[in-house]
C-alpha cells in the first residue's frame, strides 16, 4: 500500500479509538494486515531489493508517495479540531512506521532489523506469492477511491 493509504487508515483508526496509545498500536497492526492485500508494488519492491539498476523508479515512487502523504497529514492537521489531532497523529505514526523501518534497514543494513524486515515482507507477500499481484495502475486507482471514501469517515 502507499504511505498515503496507510496514513489515511491510521487517521481513521485514531479517530475511532480516541486514545493515542491504542491509535498507535492499532495503526501499527493495521499496516501488516492491509499490506496483505495485493496492491501492485511487488515489481517495484523487487526492483529495489533485487535489481540494483532499476532502483530509481522504486525510489521515485516512494518519494512521490511520501510527499503526497505529508501533504495529506498537513491538510488533516489543519482541518480538524485540536483535540482529535493527537489521536490522528498517533494512528498515522503507527501505520507508517513499519515502512519507515524498512527504509531505515535499506539505508543502514542494520542486522538488528533483519527480523523485522522478514516479518514485514511475510505479510506483504502473503497472498501475492500464492495468488499473484494486481497491476500497479489498478491498485493505485483503488487506493485513491479508498482514501476518498475514508476521508468521509473523519
């Protein structure tokens, strides 16, 4: 899933839970569950991890997604009441941290994070390796629709 999708789901969780600690925990757990849904980025992920020459496209995808997610969070923070922003923020943080840890591992290759990478990709590739992935274009369109729908729930 895109960071923007994870952030949106985290915001909805934060809104629903109302307690920052639980928003973070449920946001974190939601990341793994939502990543199980085939979402078209297996080729990008493989390009980044396996094909060193094809990394630019994967990095560009992540950078654009991160910028969109950042603007989404800023819009959310500036259009909601201050009492709920704390739970939104913690839900969002919990839901995007797993991908940030993957990025940290890719930059540092810290052996202490290897177990987390295996866990992350176990969930990420759970159905994709059994049933196949969907085209990235369709996945992005579906995520845009999901984000638009979830916005109505905040």
